[in-house]
């Protein structure tokens, strides 16, 4: 980024938190909060006008949630960096946010210094993650090291564990229903199980998903 101030918008529906973030960020000469919003819908309408370098985004928002908001922003302006700032340390939400295009993920329990460090990191091309989130990401990679399943079989089993049907799994992974069934058959064989519930139970116990 250039020597000009880094332009930031904040999307946060809790007014005191939103205003507090803006106050902290604006107290540093390097950063400038262009605008703050309480919903993704309004933020997206003003995205081109605001022209932010970074968006600080909550996940739980009225109307469109932050995950969908991240996807929409990245579709329109892929160069914008997004830091998720939320109370959630739920693994599924963390990975949903990162897969949607977030460049960093910090929790609202982070200190002011951690928030500013995250902004500094992302401005320098880094990917800030608060300590607990970083540990979760590392564990997720570790859990699959000894897995007998391929990455695609793991994806299929994860979707199966969320209650998705064969047809939906096929649609989401852009494969045929027959291919999805074939993957599930292979999963059963590799895990030495005979049913969906047994496969999910074993995968959760052995941290395969």
C-alpha cells in the first residue's frame, strides 16, 4: 500500500463497539476510518464510493451475515482485505470466513494492541489470526495427517456430517451423484464401518473431520 493513509470501513451492528473501534483506529495517523456501518447491505451499496483498503467485519449481523458479506465484497473488489472481528471461536465459522475470502480473523476479546497489530500485519501482506484461532487452524491441519481419507473423501464426509444428501453433496462439490456415492462407499471401506452414523462417529472421535 502507498504512503497515504490506509482506508478502513467497519461493519459492526453493536454501536458502542463500532464507534470504539473507529476511535481507536483513527487515533493512529497511518489509518483512516472512511465509514462505519451496521449492516452488510448498506456497506456494499457504498463500497465503490468508500474505496476501502481494509474492512473490519463482524459475522453475526442483521440481514445478510458477515460470511455472505465477505463473499460479495471479494466478488466485487477482490483486492480488499477483510479482517473478521467477532465473538465466535467456532471452528466452522472460522473456516467459513477464511474460505469466503477473509484475510484474517481476530476475536472481540483481542486487546487494542492486537487489533492494531492485525491491521499492521494485513497492511504488510500478512494474515493475522488471534492466538486461539491460529491454534485451531494448526490443529485442523494436524488432524488430517494420519487420515486414511483423501481430501475429497474428507470433504464428502464433512458434508455428510452436516446432514447433506447425496444430491446436495454432488451439487456442492460439482460431481455426479454416482461419484458422491462412490466416495461414500470408499469412506465406509477405509473406516471399516457400515453406515453413515458410524462413519461420522468414527471420524469425529479420530479427528478426521
